[in-house]
């Protein structure tokens, strides 16, 4: 089975982002992990491609899945037959909020 091209726009330590990473590990999927907190260019690209500011966003074979959990990424991968079901337990929660699940203010400057 050919592995899909995946670009994930993630926060370094957010629960939702960690869930997406856990699904990638569960299925041994290579992916580009783009840091939207420490790289303003990646965040802007995510916003442009997804049409919104919430994360994580995962682009799989050119299809953007905005504001998505690890569980939803897994469901999409399975529905598109991009992975086969397996019984591996993810190594971290796949549908959990960040420790401080409060949206960032729109005025918050990006770190460079």
C-alpha cells in the first residue's frame, strides 16, 4: 500500500496536535509536521489553505481537513482506504483538548 502525502499544521504541545501525531505513528505514516506557533509562515499557509484559524489542520493527498482531531484523521484515512485497520493502541490520547484550551487572541503576535 502506497503511503499518502500528508502535511500536518500542528502546535508543538497541544493535546489535539499530539492526537494527530499519535495516529501518524499508529499507522507508521510519514508526514510533514509544520509548527504553526513558532513559524508564522506555516500558520499563514494553514489559514490560507484551510480558510480558518483553528488547528490542527491536516492536508492528505491535497484534501484539507481543518480543525480536526486524531480520531477524525483516522476515520478519514480509513474511509478513503489510505490505511488498513489495525489493533495498535495509540501512544497518546487522540481526541483531547490542550491543557489550557482557550483560543489565542487574534492580536497575539507570532514568534519569529
